[in-house]
């Protein structure tokens, strides 16, 4: 029976808890898996949590050697490396946040040739994954993995018995049931769009793009937040992952916007299920994508690039990501791979569960994380006004 390959034990919470520099140092010290049969090399600069510890399966599938340089995924750092340090002179692919194509696409990325014969899996990827990676009608990105975030809650307090109960964000922002028992992240690009979506859905203000608020839009959302803050809706404002798990675990709040990892850890620490992660009326969709460096064309590495892109859309890679709680396109291929490779039943079940959750959540209303909103300055001003009120 083929054994499941070891996987890089990094998640978003791991990067936050361990510190980006510690993670990068540890990864840099690890030697890359040798690939003696490889006939070429591909160089990828990418988010650490989306890398594999063992790339031998990649080499077997593509006949290429992988040189993966990890980054903590900070959009500002990635943009600086691509633009100022021109790392496209060295790297063929960038694995980074969805949304980068809106800023860097025209000048720094090559459009994706969706008809390339090596990109055999593209045709089965749904538009829910591909459409957010276009800019001005041009497809610049190939989807990687991500998630659809909502909120964690203590079911007893909300009177919920079925974890698949669909709940409204009203519980976060405007419900008497949860008033004074809500936790809210202070991270602008995470919480402000969530609040803006609620304001838009309720008809309190017209908003064109909740991830890139204009001055008047940002003011309207901040005004709503300040009103709810003064009404006593929020009990705690938090910064990091540890605070999310602590607030859920000690019962200080009944509900808070968080990553699904926080609910998992809170339950693990409690030794029982004390919290659920919500099926909600809308989601904060985030994800990574693969972008081709413009310089790759002149280097003549596009054949290797498209073989690599296809591997990232395939079952072996996605199965290893699903074990870490990350989902992407073609999750059915991840299930097929795990079964055919003889993975443990509990791991196959975890991948199947991740596949179902991803499919169900991505059918509902959602917006996609924008790491580089052009209106960031005015958003920051209004968000700070809300936090300071």
C-alpha cells in the first residue's frame, strides 16, 4: 500500500502563531526533495502554507524538479519582490493572493493560455474559481486553494443543534440575541468588507464593491458600525488567532468572525465540541492563485510552466491541501487520488468532507478577498474611526 506522503505542517494559524520569519527560516533550512529523473526545473515563489514538503510526486508526474521558495504571503512583500526586486527574472510562477492580477496583471503577468495542451484540467474548473482571477477581461490566474470564511459560535448560546443550520450575519451585527456577546477582528481587509456586505444586503447603503469602498461608502459602513458599537453589540475586539480560540474556548463571546481553524482548535483544547463554524447567508471567500511571470516566455520555460499549473489543479496536490483544511477546484480528483493511493480512511473522509463543504459554501452569495484595494487610504481612515469610537 502506498503511504501518504508527509505534508508541510503549516496552516494560516501556524504562520500567525509561529511568526513569519520563523516559518521562513525553517523552510529555507530544509533541503528540497531530490529529483534525479527530472529533465528540467520550475521555480515557484509562493505562500508557505501552499507548498509541499515532498515534491517527488510532482517530479514523477511532470518530469520536472521543483524549486519552491516560501513567503508568508504578505501582499505588500509580494508586490515589492515582483515589482521592485524584479524576481520574475528568476521565478517562473508566483503563488500568491487572489486579486494581485488587478494591480500587476498587465505589466507583470502573462495571460493564461487556457487552451494549452498541457493544461488538461482547466476545462473542468468552474467559473466560481476562474472568474475572480481575470482583470479587464483577461485571464491572468490559475486557481489554487483557499476557503469561504464565516463565523464561529457557541451553539448552546444560540439555541442551535444542527451544525449545518444556515445562520445570518445579523447575529454578528444587529441581533438582540447576541448583543454584548460578539467578538470582531480588528483586521480591516477582513472585517470591514464583512460589515459592508451586511450594510448592503440590508439596504442601509448602496455599495458597488464591498472590498474596495469609496469614501462615502466607507463612511456609511463605519457609521453603522459605530451605531452598533454604542448600542453594545460588541464585547471584544481581537487581533490574532490565539485570541480567537481563547474567546471561543472560555465562553467570553458567543459568536465571532474567524477562520474555521479557530473552531477546530477551540474544540480540541476543550476536549469536546463547544463551538460550530457557521453555514452562513454569505461568505468571505479567499484564495491563492498561480500567476506566470512575464519573463518566463523569454526564458523558454512555458512548457514547464503549464505542466506545473496542471499539477496544481490535480488530485495529488489538492488531496494534500485538503488534509490541512484548504480546498480548491477539482476536489473530486483529490478524493479519487487519496483512495487510489491507499490513504487512511479517516484522511479520505476528511477530504470528502472538505469537498462537500467547499461545494455547498461556494454556491451561496460571497465576495472575494481583495488584498490591494485601490481605496485603502479612505477605508483605513473610516475603519480607525470606527475602532476609536
